[in-house]
C-alpha cells in the first residue's frame, strides 16, 4: 500500500520518537491506509525499538474488530510471518490486560470504564453508549455522569500510567477527545494521532507536530484511492424548502420509540432546504429521490451498467433509515437480501457488513453513523446523501467511504457487470454540496463532456494547459492506469521514462503547488508537469 509505509518511513514519525517528542500527528487521506500505517509502525517499534505494549484507540467498537483483522493479516518484513504469529493482539475486555498482550484495541469509553472500575461490555457486542457519537445527539458521549463536562481520572492499580509505551489514536480529529483528554493524558506514553481531517484543536493537541501528510489528490494519483464524480438530484423541496400552513395536522415521531403522534400546527411552519434531511423528513421526497435515482442509474449515473452498484445511503436517524430501506425495497421491487440497514438497532451487524463487502446479492445499505466513518467496504461505488451532515469534517469522512480501491477479480465477483472500480459517485439529494460546510472537490475538475482526454493531451503538448486541467488530466490518467494491460503500462513507462503512477503524482503535485503559488508562478509549474505527461503521450 503506497500511502501507509511512505507515510511512516518517508515521513517523520520515527524521527519524532527518536527526538523524544511526546506527540505526533499523521494526516492521511481517508482510505489511504491509516490502519495499515499504524500496524506497520507497531511492528517496527515492537521488533526494533523494544516497545512492550501499544494501545490502539478507535472511535467505534466495530472499527476495533476491523483493526484487529488488519493486524491479523499483516505480513511482517523479514521472515514473512503474520503480525499475530509474533505478537498478541487483543481487544480490551472485562478480564483486564494479560501480561503477554502486546497490542490492545479499545474505544476510549471502554478504557475509561475500566479505569473507573465499571463494567466493560463484551468486545463482540456493539453498544452505542461506548462508541464515539457522530450523529449529533450526544448519545455516544458516555461517562456515566449524565453530562458533557470533561471527565476526571484517578489512579488505577490495574492499569497504571506506565501500562503502554505508545498510544495510537485513530480518527483523532473527533471533538470527543476534548472531553476524554484526561484518559489520554493519564498514561505516560507517546501519543500518535491518525486522521484525514484534522481541525485546529487536533493540531493544538498534538503540539503542531505534523510528521506526515498524505492528501487525497496524492492518494488518487498513486492509485491508493479512486476519484469521484458528483451527481445532483434536485427537487422543489431541495431548492426552496416549504411552508406548512397553520391548522394543518402533521406527524411528529419520537426518534427513540418510533411512536408517531399527530398534532395541529398553531402557526405556519416554514423550513429551509438546509433543514431537509436534518430536522425535517419528507416521505414523498424520499420516494421521489429514490425513483429518480433508479430511473437514471444506468443512463446517467453509471451509464451502460446493468447491476445496481454497491450503494450506501446516509440517513439522519434510525427511524429515517427504516423509512428509507422500506422505500428502497418498494421502488426496486426487491427484498431484504437486496437492501437493508446497518445501525445500532440491528443485530449481527458483522454478518451484514460481511455480506455488503462480499455478497453479490446485497446491493444497498442504509446507515446513520455506524458505518458512516472508518468502515471499509471496498466494492462501494455510490454514496447517496439523504442526510445533511452537520460539519465539514463529518462530510469528508462520509465521502471517504467510497474512495477505497479493490482488486479487479474481487470487485467483479460482487459486481458482475464491471471489471474495475476506477471511481465512485457522490449523489447529493439534500443540497449537501450547497452548504458552506461541505467541500467536495474531486481531483478531476472537468467531465468528459466538458473536455476530452485527447484535448487535454493536445493542450499538454502545446503547454497551454492550466492548473485545473492538469488536475483533470491526472485523474483521467489515474483511471486509465487501472484499465490498461501490463504490456501497455510498460510501453508508457518506457516512453515517459517513469511509471505512469509517477507521472500522475507529478501532475497532481504540480497542480496543487501552482494553485497555492498564484497565477504568476503557475506557468512554470504547469510546464514542468506537462513535460513529463508529454513524453508519455
């Protein structure tokens, strides 16, 4: 995986540890291999730096199991044995820590419960009270004291401060770590944060020590991630909102019990497009969007395809998710094996996730926050937003669900009508992209209709290409690299004097630098990028 090892060894994590800096931050694009990077670092520190025990903190329990699988399948350098053949990796359980455990996986809430001597759920059981909250209702901010104030930590003889040599904090941008900061600072250990979307508080917590940065454009250029296209579904409600006049009886549903009651409005109730998919849900809107999605799926969104691509739909809460999944089955004329929801209210989510990853039957999943961030579903090709995220950070994380790459044979095994995943599509049905919070900028700045690959290459040859067109060219060549044969790839490498991935990476890097440098410096940078691309064409 290009992103993972390079982020560690080419970056500065080991230098930071050697310099005895207590905290370090690694920023890597979603889907570029943060967990892989963490496993690589853990192995090197255990094998070569005499580390004794490492804590890997995740923000949801199901991501802990996913991380455990990554440790179990990691092949170490040297003799080629698996990580878990050399070192014991275990989730945090009520039984406590065994002396022979080298890597412990936990959420911060479970760790806090153990420090306080409170019961810890079985690691195979997903309990929302012990996971980070991404829905905005605070239900994941568990401490047992019923408020959101920063928690206090007292000394625990069972887990003393020197228990861990290193703590790796996955998704460390979470605001939750403001509240749970005392848990992290209780331990006398080096702290390493992993995130794709750091905020100011993240940089502050990690002492501005950014040891490695691997951006989304770089990941696309390297073939670690795929680029995406945007497709908008617009309705009257998403454009203008609506007003319900006083005297009209409207339904109100309790989000926890799903009980619905009707009440007559005393005053006019006006809502904006911004509220759709957040505080306002329209059943007619759901059906209209889904029917539009179905009608355009094989003509405009995935032209020429015949099988529904693996699709993840984002809902605002569990009730909303239930409404959506029922309507999906109705619109597509399919049953439970075709569409389901994966939320905290559903049992055996691991089996459903496995089916979503590996089964050709399960095509559409509806979720709220359980798999909205962090969860790896490589065949996923389509993200449909029926929920308006409350923050740019959350939106970026949700968007990252579609960016994973997948081996062609594995992909075709679950998606028979396509041999390669070279993009994903973000379908905006609630005006997410109109919000100032959302910044959806694919590497490609133009569609094929706007400018063809042939024209981009001709402009490269005459050095008349601009920075946005260089980005588009990088994206097109990255997709092309996934479609051509090994012989064609070797021929291009011989012509360019470098692998096509290196050419694409150079294009993306030069375009990014040109944008930052301003118009005066863009020409020279674009010419430098165009020179390499010209050789390859």
